[in-house]
C-alpha cells in the first residue's frame, strides 16, 4: 500500500482534530479510541463526539498515517519514513537552488547572488565557521576586521549581534570595524556595539575605507562583498535621510533595504595568506592611528544604560569633526558672518583661501553670499565632514587636503586673503596627535612664510588666536560657561576649562559637554602651543608682513583677530 502523504500542523490555534490526534499519539502510543477521545477533551477542550473521533482515526489508518493493533492505535513508522524522505527532498532542492561557488584561482572562490538574504546566509555561515574552528587559532591571532561603507546587522537583528559579541568574549576574539559613513544611523550603530563595558567589538566611523565594497577579514580568509552603484546610492540615501535620532525607524529602514531586489551581489572569498595579512594589518594600523587621534585624550563619561536607552547618543564624539561641529554654535552665530562679510567688503578683495576650513564654517556661508573661496585643511576627517556639509547645501567649491607646511608646494594659485581662524594656528602640530612637538615654533614660522607666499601683492592674512583675557591670570583653570543650546533636539550645555603652563608654553583646552536631563558628561582635552600676542606679531613681521593690526570683527567674541598685510 502506498501511503497518502499527510503533513500535520501542530499549532494549537490552527491545527485540525486530525493534527491533534497525531500530536497525542506522538507522545503516547497504543491508545484506544476512548482514551484518544478523552485526551482531546482534556488537553484541547474539544467538544467532538466519540463517533467523530472514531471516524477520523479510521481515515488516518486508511491514509497510512496510523496503524491499528488489537483495537489500539499508534503512528505508522512507514509514514514517518515517507515524511522524512519528502522533507529531505525539499532540503536538497533548497540546497540545489542556493548559490554555488565558482573557483577563480587556487586561493579564491566567487559567489554571485541576487538578494541580500542570500548574501547574509553565506556571510553568516562563514562567521559560524570561524567560531567552530576558533581553537585552531592562537589567541593573539583571533582578530576579525571589517571594512564597510555602513554597518547594518545590528539594525536587522540586534539579538543576533549581541550574541555575536558574547561569543567574541568567550572565544577571546576582538573585532575591529572601520566604517566610512558617519551619519546619525552609523552613530546609533556604533553606540550599540560600544554600549557594553570591556566589549571586544571596536567600531570607528568616518574612517578611511572603501566606499564601494565591504570586507570581513578572518585569520585565514578575507570575504569581499561587491554591490552595484544603484545599491550603494540607495543605501547611502537611506542612512543620510535620517536627521534626528528620534526619527530612526529600524523597521522602515530594513523594509526599504529588502525591497532592493534583483541587484546582483558578488562575493569573493580569498584564502591567500599574504592578502589576508595585508588587509588585517591595514585595518589595525588605522586603528592605532585613530587611537592616537581620539582615544588617547577623549574621556567619555556615559553609562551603558544611557547608550541602551538611546537618550543621548546623538552627542557621542567619534572624531574631531564631531567636536568642532558641537563647538561652533556656542562660539559664533550668524552675526559673525555678517561682520566678516562687511569687513571683507571694506577691503575690496575678491579671492579667499580658508586654510583651516574644518567642517565648513564660515566658508560655506561665505560661498552662499557669493564670495570666491577655496578651502584646505590638514585633517582628512574634517574634510570628509566638510564635503558632506557642502553636499547638504548643494554647493561646490574647490578644497584640498594639505598641511600648512606644504601649502607652497600643493597650491599654485595666489589669493587676496588667507584665513587661519578658529584659534587653529596654535595647533599646527598637536591637533591630530594632541602632543606638542619640539619643532612646533619652527612649524608656525614655516606656516606663516607659506601664507605670505600665497598672497597677492597688497593682500592680507586673517588669523585669530587666544584672547588676551586668558593670559596672566592669578588662578587657573579659567572656567567659561557657554550656557545651553538645543542640538539635534536635545539640551546641550558647554563649559570650558582653560589652563596655561607658561614654563612649558602649553595651553590646555578642556571642553566639557553636559547632556540632557541626566547631566551626563563628555570631556575632551586638547593641548596647543601657548602663543602670546606680541610673539605672534613678531613672527608675522619675520615672515615678511609689513604691517600687522589687531582688528575687531562684529560677532567674534572669543578670539583675538590680527590682520597682517603683504
């Protein structure tokens, strides 16, 4: 007899009486109809009659699902075997339809997939393979490195990622992720991974890495994911459209992401030890550099609970671009743009070089007014934020990544005025590594000479430095309270502590941000050369400037402005 294939449904709210009979017999065999009828009433509350139960049992026997012995019933083992064969066929079919690897070389295989779901299966399976084999790697080699334009697994399945971090701890593995994006969504994801103390998952956003592919580097292999331009444009727009943390809707983001169908994804898995080693070393080198720039002197006093509650995460500092963007609204408002514009008009100049453009203030505002302005900065992190701010304003203007010491080599155009503002000059060596060099004074001199060379005849250099009110105080630190501002929908209070070490000629600027109702603190310290006004004037004249004037600019209330004429 060929059994009729019957697949039961064991969900209590939707299963039929037949399904419930099978469920009962799966727990206890050789039951008579009377006992089965009793259990249907007791376990499931069914009001079915004895005759109806007897009829259903006979049907199941006829279908080959049950077998009868001495008026008692049990599940037919042959039916179970056929059901198993049926399920195995389905599984084989699913495996057959899964993407097949293609051997590209002895050390490289390639998958071509069409959906994010297919990509995830391969990606997560490789991650699972690592943990299964982790004991064959020395503890010092248990490192996973990731490069990505954006991360999103924590959005898709936070519980899975939390378990992943737990496995990192248990296996003494550290994971480093370099993320090119620095949108609010990227920051939210970073706080997810950094919320737990002593966590082994390190994320750096706004980092230098590819904008067109993702990498995951294990001790013995590197996985590369290549997406189409359409995919990346969609992906970037999806993250960048979120302007406030309160607007993050994870479900909406994932729904949009999964609607991107039929966009091919190429997966390359490299097992060449040299390639794997180079990629890993590149990642770790960047983390060491970033540690010097950020972690060495950033003190973040925010509890994991605060991160998890998502109350203050919009204020976490990831790099100097974040810090400077936070400071700008406390230091200047639009009255400064008005005052600077009036000053520039009074000088009858046309072309401007902002040689310390930072994240774009005030250059972007000056461009919107109509000034011919070129920008440069020595910080790649600052310039990446500058480029994003330009894009938001739908503006274009030339900008260059160049150190002041190389200005004369990199720029072949002369200008009517050059800016180094925002008290930037005194950080000639220390902004990136926060360490005063023994050559700092010589580098300031070299910078001023380069600025002189870039000016047209009759042009001038606009530079501001530490205000005179800071010098020669009886007591330090000086406390400056800038009050409260609303930033990204949250209350932010800014307090500065300023200290002068006259013996070592070091100025310490500690910026303290107090966040929200819970008064959580973020403290950031920077060190710079302590440059007095008389010394600046002397250095400017030594560089060739014929006249130096201290100037008042409407809206500039924090720094002393000097104008040096060629």
